[in-house]
C-alpha cells in the first residue's frame, strides 16, 4: 500500500534526484573526457555530443537493474525497520546533501568523487538517525574510503607512468618516431580495446561475476578482442594513416577508414572528401597562454630574429635553459561575446535577441575555452614538458578517443547508482508501504538518469574539464591516452579487490604519474594537485554535515 501521506517527501527527493544526476554528469563525466579536450584531441562540442550518447547508453543498456539502495552497506538499515516514513526521510536528506555538495564542488571546480559524496551523505544521515555506521576496515567502510585518497592515485600514477614509459622510450624518442609509431599504434589500439573489454566483462552490473562467468571465457574474450582489433587495424587503419599522414592527403577524414586497402592506391575513390587544402595535423602543443603577456618557449637569444620565432619547432623545449619570448595575444571568443554581444543593443523582447539568448543557454557549456589559461606559473610548468612530433601525437588521438568513450560508458553503467540509489529506496518504500533494501530499478528512471547525466556535462561540465585538463601539466594525445588507460586499469583491479576507488582520484594520479615521466617535479602544477586533493578530503565531512543537519532538523522539528 502506498504511503500517500509522505508523497511530499517523494516529490522533494525526486527533485533532488534530478539535480544529483545533473551534477554527477557535470562533475564525474568530465573526468572521462578532460584529457581529450586538454590535449586538443576533441573539441568541447564533440565531447558534449559523445557524452550524451555514451552516458545514456551506459546508464540504460548497462545500468544496474537491481540497485543497492544503501550504498556499500555504509549504514545499517535495521534502524528503519517498521518505520518506512523515516527511511524515505533519510534517503531524501542523503540525496539533498549529495546534490548540494556536488553543485558547490562543481561550481568552484572541485573534481570530487560522486561515490564518496553519496557515502558521506549516508554517514551524516546515519549519525543523525542514530544508525550504526561502518567505521572499521571492511568492504565499503569509511576507513577504506579514506585509504582510497592515497591508494587510488598512487596505483593509477604507477600504471600510467609505466604505460607512458613504453610509449616514450619505445616510440616518441626513437630515431624515427613516426615510422615506429605507424607500426606500433595497431598494438596500442588492440591493447586498449582488450583492457576495456575486460573492464566491461568484469564490471558491467548486468553481467555475471567473474567466478560465475569463468576465467577461461573472460580470457578468450580478451584475446579475441585483442587479435580481432589488431587485424582490423592493419587492414583498415594503417592504409588510412598512410594516406593521411604520409601522403599528406587532407581530403581524408576518419569516416574514410572503411575504405581500408583501397587507400593504398595512388588515386582512390573518396566519398565526401574534405578540402584538399585543409589541415592534415594540428599543433597539439600550441601555446595555451592567452593574455597580452602570452609567451612562447624558445632556445634562442633575446635578439632572435622574427623568422626564428615564427619557425621555432616543438623540439626546442627539449633543450636546456629555455627562455620566454613575448608573442601575440591569442584571441578566445567566449559564448557571451559569441552569442549575446551582437544583439545587446536590441530590446530584450526583440526576436533576434531572444534567439541569441536561446543559443547562449543551449550552447554556452560546450563553446567555452577549456584549454587556454592566463597563468605565468602554469606556463612555466608546461615549459618543463618535452614536446614531440605532432604526427606521432596524432596517431594516439584515436586510441585516446576510444578509451575516453568506453570509460564514459562504464561510468554511466556503474555510477548511475550514486544518484539513483537513495531515490530508488524512497520510491520503492513509498510504493510498497514498507522498507525495501534491494529493489528493481525502473527502466524509465534509468532513462531519465542517463539523459540528465549527459545533460549535466553538456551545460556545466566545462568547470571540471578546466580543472582536470592542462591545469595540472602539459597534455598531449600520447600522454592523455596513457592517463586514461592507466586509470581504467586501476579501477578494474581495485574493484576486483573491493577497494572503493574513484575515477576522479585515479585520473588525477595518472595525470601526475605521466607528468613525472618528464623527470622534473616542476612539470607538475602542485598547487592544482593540492586544490583537487583538498576537495577529496572535504567531500566526506561536508556531504555528511549537510545531510546530517537536514535529517536532524527534520527528525526534531516541533509540530502541533
């Protein structure tokens, strides 16, 4: 029997559930794509569309149909037995605390763990309602959450550093890195797909456990994916790369990959060709400093000629004692200027001005500059990173996009429970009239959650993209690929061991690990790392405080 008298609690928790999903997307989804944007592999509009698709697919197609409403068993449900209204109130308070903290953290650029935000909110509810909280070392306990602040980034940093070492010494710093890269990239693509296939096999909520599935079957799938992708890469991808990068054919785009062996011909048929005078490879190391004092690194004397400045290549940074030479300001048009300024002089009700505001609202989140910066300190940090052949960097853009997309799908499938868990508990309890601890999640709720998570990134994800991108170190496609794959491996292994690691923490650690492969601690912006780390520390107590205060006030409110 439905608890009709508590429909107001259900209404409040439904609103906060929507906010939580939106902010989950704005904060956590950005982690999957931040390195791709900072490395100039993808633009913000491209990432916006991809995130809407990958998060929706992950939440709806792979999302958990049976949600554990009390995340990780962090608090005891026995306290609420026989009192379903109090459970609804507790879940509503947890959802509200989760939404408020995520909104605040995202606004100031804190890349926090949404999983640990929910855990903190439940801790606050548990304390306020006098429900036992699991503090000692156990699966999903508070102790393990605190330990993950160090364990996750250290593991991810090590894995990412080892991966980048293979790329750096095996490809980037070889005598002919482009030739070696053309031979090696199919293997990196196949390895990436194999690792992510294993991730999906082990972590997909709808899949059986690894023990039930069988190690033999899992190994067969992983090896099958590896050799299958390797064969496809040699048949279709190598001819595409040869045509585009060796032949310098600007007409060739990614959608010509299916032409495969036909691209070996001198004059192949090309459908929907791009402009022949277009750009073949962009400068992935373009100076990101965007103020009037913008600088470029050169190893020349202060009186270097104008020609020397214009033709300086990226290898200059690998030489000793670089100096800073002023260059022209890089012009960046933000959405306010792009959409609102042209019609600012018109009356507010003028159709053109209303249309400008509509475009601004819809596209301001994916048209902001998330690469440029105005920090001289960050400029000097970027100067410490070695810079490599742009053609070689371009080879890794494809693997980086693939790893980012699949990481996002995995996020949508697994982390949707962070926002939907408390709501599902309250909804099922409301419908049944009794406490429910494990309930089937309605498919329509997964659809809404998947859409809102993608929308959160579209409208507000730029905050975290900026924080997790090149604000920590110089990014490039090869570095970003190693960071994302290193983080994925860490999440996979930690999940198998029951450690509650966060994607945010893994990617931060992986970013620092790759940056330290420059063998210069000044190649890392430690101020930004400290800022991000402080967000992890504050997440648990702040979310607990907010939800605990709400729960405590609700339980002790005077009434007639």
